[in-house]
């Protein structure tokens, strides 16, 4: 009985292919931490700002997020930070990665991440995308 599985990389069938060769031999995942910084004009009381939108988008993508920490300076600029984590073996890694990339591309937002972890995330999601098809685009909206 031939049986196909969606988790080809965890249980390779037959000989190794070029796409599995670049994956680590031990593919059990690890947790990675990222710091997100957002600088924006302080939103009016009771309204959602860019920092809240960023946190919500990252959580919706599958990442875990801590409490949003904010201070507003004398010019009325709110400086916010939130710690975000993801696992390198989680099924939503592609969505998390796309969301982090979208945040990094936004004016006023910064993703503080170890360079080797960023490279690893991009490598792992390239492998996932080959097996899952085209990924949805991640957008962060207020």
C-alpha cells in the first residue's frame, strides 16, 4: 500500500533529494526570539496604533507575542516594543516569516533579529513553500 504524507521532510521516502539535503539532519525545532520596535505618532486615546496592528498581525500568523511596552516622548512619538517568538518547526513558519518580513518593510517598524536566525528562517520557509505551494502574502493593516 503506497501512502503519501504531507510531512515528507520528517519521514523521507526513498533517496534524498536536493531539497532535503539542505535541511539540518536534526530537524527538531527550536524557539527563536525576535524584538519588534515600532515608532509612531502616539495614537489618540482608545484608538489602535501601528504597534497594536503589528502585534495582532504577528499573533494571527502563528507567532507568540508578549506584552506591548510603550513610552511616549515629549514630541508625541510613541516608542513601542514587543517580544515575539516562533518555533522553527511550527507548521505556520511560512506565515510567521512573511509577517515578520512585512513588519520589517514598514516605515517606523524594526525587526531586531539575529542575522543567522533570519537566514535560517528564510531557508526553512523556502523549503516549506516548495512542499506547500505559493504562500499567502502577509499584510499589516491598521
